[in-house]
C-alpha cells in the first residue's frame, strides 16, 4: 500500500532527526550550551554567596567595641558580610595602613573629642559605613547614659522596628533577574541556531538538486511539515535538557529553594518555546527556499534575525510597561513572557492573551509559509524575494 501524505511527513521528520543527531556540530553545540548554562548558574550562585570581610582599623577601646558590634550588625543586613578589627597605635598608622591597602576603612576619634570619623582611601563600602555609624552611636550613647545614671533600656522600650515584605520571594530578586536574562538569551540562541540550521538544510538540498528527487516522491507540503516537525523535536528536546540541567545546577549549588521560585517560570518557558519555535521554523524553512545558494542566506534570513533580535533588546533595555505590552504580542511573547514570569507573578489574563495571539499567529504563519514554500522550493538560479514569492503561482 502506498504511503499517505500524513505518513510521508513523518518519514521526512525522522530523516531530519537522524541526520542531525549524527552531526558532530549538533552534539558539540548542545554540550556547549549545557556547560555554559551550568557554569553561569554556578558562578552566579558562588558570587552571590561569597563571604565579604572588610578590615577596619581602630586606635582605642571604643573603636574596637564598635567594629565588633558593627560586624554583628552587618550580618543582619547582609549575611555574607563581616568586619575584621585591626588595632593600630595611632591615627597616622591607621591611615598609612589604609593607603597601603592593608585595611578597607579606619574608625578614628576626632581630634576635638566630639565623635568619630570613618576614613576610606577613596570611598567606604555603604554597609560598612552604615553599621559603624550605628555601632558608634550605640556604644557612646550607652556610655553617656551610664555616666548620667539614665536607664537607657527603659527609654528605648517600644522603639524596636522590624521589617516585613509582602513578597515572600523578595530574597530571590537576584536569582529572578539572572533567570529572566537566561530565558531570553537561551530562546534567542536556540531559535537562531536551529532556525539557521533549517534554512541552510533547505538551501543545501536545493543547491545539490536533492530536493528535486525528494519532491518527485514526496509532496512539497509534506517535505515542509516533516522538516519543521523534525527540527522542532530536536529544539524542544534540547530545551528540556537545558531546563533539567539548570534545575540540577540549582540543586547541586544548594539553591534548591530556587526551584520552588523558578519552577513555574521554567515550565512556561518550555510551553512558549514550543509555540513560538514551530511558527518560526516554518518561516526559517521559507527563508531557505527563497535562496538558491548558501551565500543568499544572509539576505533571506535577515528579517527573521531581526524578529529575534528586537525582543532580545527590549528584554534587556525596555522599561516594565513596555515589556508588559510587548509580552502579549504574537511571537515576541515567546521570548518576553517567560522573562517576565521569572521576575514575578503575571496576571492570568495576560498569559491567556499571549498564548492566544501566538497560537493565532502560528496558524496564519504556517499557512502562509506553506504556500510560499510550495511556490519557491523548486525554483533555482537566483534569490527570490518575499514579495515576488507571494505574487508568483505555485506552478511557476
């Protein structure tokens, strides 16, 4: 029994998948992406968790007590920050150590005895300056109160001020920002890499005349659907591998709570990637069919590269309101919406709009791409423009 068009596109898809998985370039690029993602997560987590110790010079007992108290206070502001007290004979010796880079700051009494000053070679770290001011104020105030016979604890009763955030994930702001950028970057790299792969494959088959042999046995529409399906399976598979690698890297770096924060965003990233890439894959195939030689690809793929590059720039530079609007536009939403989801909650109606517009755009683009592909795949000799392809007949 002869094969139906439905089964033929599956044969084409299987051929596309088997050809690519045996390609050394495909395997190497996939490994590099996984290694790069894991390295980015490990480095960012290492930097965020790095201990920061600031050496502070002092010359008297009050300074020593203030640095010790300041170190405890610094830990409440930033758990990875601490102060180390270094004693010096006088202010001149402390300032000399500051110039030599032996200490990061110096806590010195003023010559007139009216207080203390915090000295830095150029500028003092904001956290260090804040905690030293608070520590000196507390130390001196306590000493003055004892000298005056004042019950300082009684005076301070009821003045404690605590802090509470309505966002339970406020401590994960840095992680969210990194994930937001990674989502945009990964989509851009994967869509561009696999897209150029589709276009180059189509053009190579045209240039070698292999497509004429294939078209004699398989309907051109089935060739398009098979190529798009095969490449989409590979792209989605690599996306799932990257998502798993990212989750594993978070777990191994002791950031398992980050999975709770980013888990939904990672899942939505995969969903939007599937929707967006299938639509874009058809256009990449058309870009390949418009070219007659590999040299033509730079011109025929330029519009698609701009479609990918524009939301990448917006995700990096645009304000929150602009990102909110464009994240609901078709195709662009596949890059922008996961980025927004990584930063925080997104209203369900905005997710619905983004998915709906992308689905509608995908259906329209697939239909348009199929017509153009059928009209241009067997035309060789020169590069064909999009306008000419739309105006030409299928049998031209």
